[in-house]
């Protein structure tokens, strides 16, 4: 088994973003990302801090808008519209989940598609579906980079995705399909899940349940990507995969932490750079 080092791969992505950003700066273009957080979700706070830190690493400006839990949907929409019109802001990221009184779709739909660096806007989702896109959703795009880093060719492989969320499972399946994988999407109503996953050459787990993927669900020699970010009984960060057991069977496997997580942030930086280039008419 070989460990897929998400920290190393993400460092390479960020280094190339930093290099391109330096060239933009020489042309007088300062790239800026607005990060909006509503409420006091501690996990969201950590993600936002990590995103700001990554901006500093690659040389982007970051503008944080930390709003109280009781912020109304109208107030948030007003802020997003202001950021849409702000030329110093190239990308807008509204950290999810939002408090339950705010309709997440209404907010996502307000972000200008060209500033939608999470690629959640329906227009960008449509572009991904037809394979003609500027932005890819950060987590699935990061997973593809990790798969590529192993030298695995997705073409013709049996790929199984566990989970069908709009932010991970569905776009993940689409990206594997674009690279000619034979893709199966599984979910909570799937029957005989282990029969399906144990035939996967590439298995991506995005379930949100600690230790969900056990060794009997993994094919000998499979590439196993663990998107899950969960807390175990001791409060320790862990993925969806029973790592200790599955690494005996996998050819390559991602750890948690240090796998998909850092890639998500690196791909966000890449999308923000792409947004700035597009907004400035640079290919
Ligand atoms: P989500 O919206 O809760 O989706 C979970 C998916 O898992 C659903 O499609 C659900 O099926 C499926 N599922 C639940 N129980 C199942 C079961 N017993 N068998 C098969 N499928 C089952 O979660 P998400 O937003 O996609 O996130 C998934 C995980 O990835 C979470 O741990 C999250 O924290 C993590 N995550 C990590 C990153 C990162 O950067 N590393 C980014 C995003 C998310 P149904 O649709 O039928 O309910």
C-alpha cells in the first residue's frame, strides 16, 4: 500500500498558483477572495481560517465577512450582491452550512457564476455536466488530482462513489465519467453496497460516517479515496474509511487528515486564480 500525500500534492498546486499569481501581480492584477461565514459553527470557523491562510500563502488578498447567526437571508443576499459588484473581489465563497433560516440555494444563485469559485451555481453545475467548464467543484477536483498523482489512468476503470450530494458525490461521479471511468453512484438506498464497492478499481467514499468503509468492501489493489471528515468517539478527526484495515488491501489510499482536505483548499485557490484571469480577459 502507498499513502497518497494530500499535503504534498496540494503544496504543488498552491506553488503553481503562487507562481501564476506573481505574473498577474506584475501586470497590476491583485487577486482577491471574499470569504463569508454566518454563525459560530466551529468546523466552519476552522475551514474559513484555513482558506484565509492559503490565500496568504499564494499571495491573494482575502476579505472575511463574519456575520452573526441571526443574519437574515435578505442581509446576506445584499452582501453577496455588493461583492458581485466589487472589482477587488474575484471570487466569493459563502461557507456552508448556513443557519437553517437561510435558503442556501437562494444565496448560491445570487453569486455571479464568474465569481462562484465553489462551482455550486446551477450555471456552473450545468457547465460541468456537459464537460465545458471554467471551474470545477473544489473537493471532487482535488480528488482527481490525487488519483492522477498515483499514475492511475481512470479510463475504463470501475469507479464507485459512495454518496450523491450536490457538492461531492454527484460532481465526483461526473469528473470520473469525463475521464472515461465506468461509474456507479451509490447512496443510502443502495442494496448490497459491499458487493458493488468490492468490484471498484477506484473507490471514493463521501458518506460522512466514521469507519463506514470496511476491508470487506475494498477490492485488492484498489485506489481508495476518503473524502469523509468526521469526529470519532474520542473527538479525533477521521474519515469514512477504516484506514488501518483497508490499507492492507488498497494499492493507494488517502489518510484523514492530510488527504482530500488540503486538496479542497488548494483547488479553491486554483479556481480563484482562474476567476481573476477570466475577469481580466486573460486565458
Ligand atoms: P451529505 O450531503 O450528508 O451526503 C452523504 C451521502 O452519503 C448521501 O448521498 C447519503 O445517501 C450517503 N449515505 C449515507 N448513509 C449511507 C449508507 N449507509 N450507505 C450508502 N450511502 C450512504 O455529505 P457530503 O456533504 O457529501 O459530505 C460527505 C463527507 O465528506 C462528510 O464527512 C463531509 O464532512 C466530508 N467533506 C469533506 C470535504 C473535504 O474537503 N475533505 C469536503 C466536503 C465534504 P442519501 O443521498 O441516500 O441520503
